[in-house]
C-alpha cells in the first residue's frame, strides 16, 4: 500500500472510493459461478456433492450478507461446512488459522505460510486461487464489462473528486478490466488485495487530509459498508440486481448531496437500510 500512496497525490477536496467486482464491473457472478466455485469442486475432488457445494458457494459469495468476502475467507468458510458434513479436508485447521489471524490474505502471504507450515490445504488453496485467476483471464471481454452508467458516473465524479478503486481482487486483474473499457482515465489510484483490506486502504488515504464528510465509498457488499463505517465516511450502495438504477441515482442524487453537504442523516440511513434489505430479500 505504501507504494500506491507514494504515487498518489491529493488533488481535490473530495474523495470517492469505488469497488470493482459486482459494483463497477458486472463480473462477480460469472467469476464465482464459472471459475471459483467449479474450481473448488475440482481441486478438492468434491464431485459427488457438486450441486449443493456450488449452490452454497454462490450463497456465501453472491447472495447474502457475506457477499464480497475475501476469496480465502470464503474458501475457509465453505470448507469448514464441507468438513462438518463428513468430507475429509486434510490440513483444514491450517487454512482456518491463517484466514482468521487478521493479516493480509493474498498469494504472497499464503506462499509465506506454506513455506512455514508445508500445509497440504494451504497448497491446494494457492493452486485453486491461481487456477481461478487463469480461468477468469480467459473469460471473454463481453463477460467482463462495467455496469451501464459506470463510465458516466466516474467521469462526473472525477470533475471534483479524487477517485480510488478499492478491491479484494488481484491488482493485475483490476487494472486489466478497468483499462479494457477506458475506466482508468477516470481514476487516480488503484488499491487491490496487495494493499490489505478495504478498511486499511480507506484509512491510509484519509491520512492525506480529506475531511471525512467529503469522502464517499461506493460498494455492493457488507465489507464495503463496514470499511466505510469504521472510517466514519459515507457509504453509497450499488444494489444487487439493481445496479444500473443505483448508478443512475448516484449521478442524479448521491453526488449532488455529497457536494451540497446533505448526504448525512436521513439520506445516508435510507441508503444503508435499502442496501441491507436488498441483500436479505
């Protein structure tokens, strides 16, 4: 994260964070249903439970309040459930310890833990994650596009705000997808999994001197909401299955309220309630 911040210069008084998968980019469902979930079944040889396992993977990562969870935390969650259902998952405790320790969860730290423990489960987790990334890179361009209105929204926001991409995905993947559709020109910095969790990323940029009531985090998952709340900045939700409408309102109402100083209070509470209600429907 230090390297990212070293390259970043605060230019404007407002700061807007935008999550990538499932928020700006219409990629999240395809990545999980076509890459992460099937890869889990294949890597751990879980074919006899394939249907139930894929359904549960999608629940965890797409359709409930754990939507947007770090891939390794999601993996630990479902493998624990699979183990409790009677499947043998050798070395599972190693994965559970690593994911619950509070450190950064990415390939670099996973490799370091593998070198320390020689755990078979951690080795398989790394193989699964790398193969998932390979499969994601093979998805056609039309399956890795932004939601309608995102480019217009970012361009509008960038007129008066610094714009930061904030994502749990690998940096190379985020850069590739955002560059593919010309979105990087409307951003100032990209903070991905190598920078730590979203709460830390927001806190790091706040140190550059932004007033908290001039900062807005856009996201589609509870992880985004919690990161905003922990840093006491505003949150704007991109609602699952209502993404295009959410981005349209972001331009017509959310941005204007941020600039006018009327985002706090009733509007912010309404946005949080609609977000949580939508995830629990």
